[in-house]
């Protein structure tokens, strides 16, 4: 006598069996989908060559012929899809039976094959081994506000995963941040609260039961807290505060600023080194245009950069070992040390 499996082992095996059931249903659905594709692809074909009149009389029309069925079956599965090929091989007789005998009476192959014959799927709105109705009924699973676990397969427990804004076993309740605009025993409509509310009775910031973080109750409404107007700046020294609804963000100061109160060179607290204040804005100092030469060596050209400058060799010269040497000639001769042309004082 076979001993019954321990309860714990049965519970551990259940998820795997449910997953296998769902996979079989999906495989069957894929086969039916490919079969319907095959019907479309072969719809305008006919027997090629030979005595067509004899073929139609003896073998019946190509539309319902065995030749057409074989062509369709051959393309139902990819060669690497073991589950698909195994299912087709196992139930090929059923497919042939539907094709030759049941197609007219039962035109829906998915329903006839997957649901009623090999029983790997369930009708819409039902779930599990016995195809029980989902919560809320098979016509409107989860009352139209969620997804039924295992719907359409022999898998799942029929519980509801509610859509955004809905909650509860039956998906008839409103989730936090939503309020009810319609509710009866079979229907519920939930609408989002104003962004200022954690819970509400209506759609405006005056209908809040409680204000969200970043908002504060002011008389009869929840209004935004302007964190940027507080005495202590919530941002670092090189950033400025930008208020947003219910929050704030810290943005980088302009590169010309050493601390700032807003965006751009006109909102600097102080100018960074290499910049100077002109007409209320921090602007770059052109060190290369100053009376005193910025570059210590006479053989260097001064190139201004934002907030600074750089010293480079003149055109036709390159730096090597701290000196500017003439670049190599076209015939490959090595560069010779030479004095750069005299530069005019700026």
C-alpha cells in the first residue's frame, strides 16, 4: 500500500504544479495561435500541378484537405520548443479529429481543444483544476478592477490583484490616495485624490482628510510647504534651492559663482576666482588682455578659458622638455631648436 505524501511536501509541490499547469495552457494557446496563422497563410493555396479537377473530386477541396492540415501542423512549433512539439505529438489525433469532423460544429479551436478536450485551459473568467468562477464572477472577474490569479488556465487560486486605486478582496474598495465616486454590490469607481492628500473625500486640496508630507493645512486646504523660503537652506553651498509641489530640488550654481541664490551668473553670492562682477553678473576675466603678461615665458601664447587661462606654444611649434621647438618638416628632418617669432606686446 502506498503511503500518502506528508502535508508539508504536498504544500511544497503545489506551486510547481500550478506553474506547470499555466505553462501547458500557454503552450496550447500558442499552438492554436500558430494554427490560425497557418489557416491565413494557406487560405489561397491549392493543389499545384496535376489534374486539379480530379484532385477536387477525389481528395476534396484543398480548403479542408489533409494536405493543408499537414502543412499547417508542420509549422506549429519551432524545432527547439520541446513543450510545443511534445503537445502536438501527443494530441495530433485530436487536431485531426477537429479538422475533419468537429470544425463546423465547434469553430473555436482554442475552446474545443485547450478547454474542453485536453483540459489544460479554462474559459475566460474561471481558474484552477475545476475552472471555478473568479472572485466577482466569470463575467467581470474582480468586478472589473483587477486580475484574477490563474484566469483562463488550470492554475492559480482565483484571488484578485487589484488595479491601481483599488483594494480589498473583491477590489471594490478604494486604496489610499483615492476616493469613491461610485459604489454598489457589483461596481466601484475610485478616483485619485489631489496630490496634496494622503486620503480624501473629493478631488481638490480642500477635500483632504490628511495632508501629505511637504504640504501643510492652511485654513480649509492643504498647501505646499516652500522649503526654499525657510531660514536654513536645505541645499549645499554650491547649489540653490528650487521649490516644487510637495518637495524641492537642489540645482548646481553657475560655474562663475561661489554660492548662489538662484540660476545663472546674476544670482551669485560672490564671484569665483577668475570672474569679476559687472552689471550685476559674474563675468570671466580675460587674463590674456591684461597689461601684465599672464604667461611668464615670452615664447608662449596666452589662451583665455572660462575662469582661467592657459599658455601654449605658437602655431608651428610644439612643447618638448619645457621649451617650444619647431615642428618636424615634411621631408622628415628632425625638429631643430629655434626661437619662436617675436610676439607683439598686448
